[in-house]
C-alpha cells in the first residue's frame, strides 16, 4: 500500500514573524514548504518593539545585515517613568553580561514583516499571499488543508505536517479547543501612530518609553521610524470600563490628559493613523503540538506587551518548530511524542515571562522596578530576562528569586519608597491577591 501523494512536505499557515521564520528554516533545510498567508503584504500590524534575543533569530535566518540596513531605530532598552515624571530609570540591555547582542530595533511592522516574508521566498519556500487556510483535517498519515486563494476558488492540499502560525486567530487552537485565556491579564489597548513626539537625546532616542499611570495601567511610546511614534495605553478591563466612553481617539486623548508625564510628552504631537482598540490579548494553549501539527508564535500564546516579548518569541518559536519538524522528518516520526520537547520549551518560556507580566500589574513590583537606584545585581538579573534570556545562569535565577521575594516584602514592609500614585488601590490587585 502506498502512502499519500504529498503536495508539499510541510505547510505553514500564516506569514508573520513566526510563520516566515519557520518556512525559511524548513526551506533552508531542504524541505518543500508552502507558506499560506491570508493577507497581501505590506499590511499594518501592531507590535513594533523587539528585545535583544531577536538578534539570534536574525543570524540564524541570514537576516542580520538586512535588518540592520533597513533604517529601523536602534533600541538598547527602555526608559521607565512614573505618571508624574518625578521618578524612573533606564533599562539598558548592555548592563547584563548574559545579553550577547544588546542592541536591537524598533520596527515598522509593514516593512519588517515584508523583509521576513521575502526571505522565506528567497530561501525556497512557496509563498502564496491572499491564500487563506479554511480548514485542517488531521489524519494518521497526513494533514489535509482546504485553502482559498480567491472567493469561490478552493484547493485541497496534502502535507506531512502543519505549522500553525495564524496569530491571534489561532486556527488549530480554536478548532481543537486549546485556547486558555488569562483572566488576570484581561486588558484593553488603545493606540495610534503620531508625529511630533519628542525623543531623548543620544543612544536613548530609540528606546521604548514605558510610562506608568497612577493606576494599574501604563503607556508605551515607541519610535518606529524617523517621523512616526507608536503610542498606546494599556488598561485592565475594569479600569477601561470606568472610562467615559466615546470614540477611541477621544478616549486615548483623555488618557494622555489624565497622566502629567504623557500630557507633556504629547502636547505637540499629531495623530497620523486611525486610533485602534485591542481587547483580551493574553492567552496560552493547553498544548503546543500534537500528531503532525505545531503551534508557533501568537497562534500558541501571547502575553501582555509590556515587556515587548511578542515578536522575539514568535521568531524563536518559528525556528524551534522548524527544527522539530526537520528532526521528525529524519526520524520518520510526526507523533505528538516526537514534539514533546518543543511543547515543553513553549510552556516554560511562557511561564517565565508571565511571572514578570503579572507582577508588573501590582504596585509593589512597580515600587521596586521604577526606583531610580535599585540594587544593581538584582536589577541586572531582571534586565537579563527582559532582554529575552529566559534561561539565564543559575546565579541570575537565584537573584531573580531574591527580587520576587523583595516584591512580596514590599507589599508588607515597604522596603523602598512608594512610587507616587494618586490612589494606591485604583485598579491594582487587592491586598494579598498577588
């Protein structure tokens, strides 16, 4: 009995960073790959700030020089500011000896994602834009895809295995009931692009600025090219519900006005893009792999963007999916058991970053994190993880545990001065709940 007649070795659904990385790596390994992307590039996408570990992915994909030459603003870390502008500090990736390539970028996603997609084509993947994967049929010896390249035009394709990189749409996660929401991070983002936003002088000009609100919310300020800056506010859903509702533009402007540091920063800014709203954007998958399928990037999980992990995790998971499939092809084993290591890595990385994100929404974490002069060794350990090194040295892990112990003690004993805020309880977790 002969096996299926495969149209491709592998299919990748979704052409964002995770999908493009997976398709490129698989093609470079000699596999026949289809990358099916429902949109036509370039297209708008949020998530413009990278962390330092993205550099390793660029090197593996053969894109380091191309990304460096694209003219994106250089990012060395972050600038932290309290709502009144009276306290804060820089986060410099180069302060950690474990961050081997600390300088990364802020990117215009239309341009950045196009670079990644073009690399997949160049590597030998068959890239089909405007091609939507409508359904997936998982069988013992193949995966069948029903794809639509145009209205009323459908095609059935057989592949050995599938990488789902369909982003928040989560094709397989929804089909298989794998999506688990994060109720503690049920947040809402309101954002737009602006011109005329002043930037710091020198190397800090390209850093992301994180401005804490007087409550549990926060703002991002990200320079994405020489003219435009991405600016947004993230609010827990309970705080968002208290806002006086109007169109998103007025709601965002009201948030600026309510925060002195942002009101000053945005005084001469001009909105250049429509104001958008994103809701409930933190979730994970209960499984990241199964028989003949893997979830990469946002199709598997996504965390609140406060530490800018999204794109870098997407690139890493796309490369990890490609390696797992290449090993499976060599062994002739596409079972869930063969992908157990891939699944384990996705879970562990998510758990590491989730711990920091959940802590950020407590006042005690912010009391320590925004201090102008925190203990250097503890802060370097925190910076190591925030730069993307989620499996640091043993000594760094010990320091991180000491840092989180300090956060718990801050709640009880106020080890550090309380960062200025209008109402210490506004929108923050109740005492003892975090």
